[in-house]
């Protein structure tokens, strides 16, 4: 996370961090499939919807 922060700070207005990992993993893990490695389709849908709202819809 610190490496990402440094890159974003060095390139203001050109670099953005989208917390998809945190959105998937810090939700007490009912988001994971039975293999405990992959997130479920609803999680992907939620993350992609939010990405669209932040980076696409407002342009």
C-alpha cells in the first residue's frame, strides 16, 4: 500500500488507486467462493459497478 501511495503522490491527477482488493477481502469473507481463493460473482459485480461510477459515468 505504501508503494501505491508513493506512485499516486508522484503523479497527481494522472494516477488513481481503486481499492478493489480491500473491497473484496475486508468484508468478513462471505465474499469468497468455497475454494477461499476467488471472490463470488456478486462481489465482482459490485466492484465493477463502483469502478464505473467513479471512473466512467462522470466523464
